């Protein structure tokens, strides 16, 4: 396995596939970069250099004691870009909480080297329901998640992945083995990393970061996403980011990387080929 070391000494596992224009893929909570494998293969087959990494505390990266906030997450991304010596024409794709790294990288690091971005089932711009964000998720829902993780961490994720993969929505459900992989991958993470990262994506307001989206932006989101509601996220980005393209996956849940693997791969390849 290949690692780089961040500015605070955390070792982050990453992997690459293919040659050509670099596209960095950022995974969602609470999984790992392995969730991007089919997309990486499609990109490599279409002349791209696909790069994916495990967020600190997740997958095979270090279980760092601290750093589970979006400033640090974006610094980790910047450190990977520097480690690989990437110049211009970088593509970024973020799934779920991974969209937050993109938003914060664009604002905190001035989007250095990035020429196009894709947000897939992303938490951007703001997940929490407030008077100014009425389509968001109520604080009580996040409180219940926290309590569930504290009370019976392993059992909580058994139920969580049912909504994540759309068990109550899809007639053609993902396999039990796919959900088992997700559960096992989650169990590889540090509990404190999982809980602190959940607090980060639940409460971080990326609306001020939207002004930094000055490159071609693709938004992909399932209309039946019960984990990250489209009205508070994907549709808001499409409305507020000039020139953003929104592709709605009708009737699809959160985990479109598993429920619409070929379509997602094709849409991302087409976008990064054209931009």
C-alpha cells in the first residue's frame, strides 16, 4: 500500500490507476476509497489517472487523534496534491461528505490546480435544518445518530446502511454482500473519527464556500436520497453556483456508486473528458 504524510504527521493511504489527466476521488462517510474502485477503472480505461485516498481515521489511513474538521480535511487534500506533484488541470469528485473537502479546498486553498469538480450525493452546501435552511435535516436526527453510535455502534450501522442503499425505495436492491462490505469497512474506522466526522458534515455551513466554485461543476444526486436530502444540497448548489450542471437520478437513494455504478461512471467520465 502507498501512503503520504500530512503536515501534522498523519499517514494517509492512497492508490492510483491509469495514466493521463489526474482526477482525485474523495469517499463518503463512513467508508473508504475502495468505494470508488469501479469509477477508477472506468476512468483509467478512458485515459485518466484516477487517484483515491482514505480519509484520516478511515480505511487504512492512520487513526489520528485530532483533525476531524473540514479545514484539516482540505489541508490533507492539499498535501496529497503536493506529494504527487500535480500541476494544473486536476479534477476533483467528492461523494457525500467528500463534497465538503472540495468546497473547503476551493475556498481555503484557492482551488490551486483544479479545473473541474463533481459533487455526488454531496452534503454541500449545508445539511442542518435552520430557519434559513428549511429543507435541511433536523438537529434531532443527528442527535439520534449520535446516541445510536454511542449506545450500540455496530448495530447502528446495520440499520443505517438500509437507508443508505435504499432498501425501502428500490425494487432491485443491492446485495447483502455489498452492505456487509460497507459495514465491515466502517468497522475498520476509528469510532472517534466516525463520530467527529459525522458532527463535521452535519454542522459545517459551506454556503460561504460556494463563491469559490469558479470552475465547471457537475452535481449528481438521487431524488430519493434519505441520507442527504437533495432539496437542501444538490439543488441548492445547482441554483447558486453559476453554470453548474445538475443531473438528478430519479428514484435513487444515497449510494448511487453502488445502485447506479455504470451510469455514474459514464457521467463522470463524460464530464471530466469534456472539462
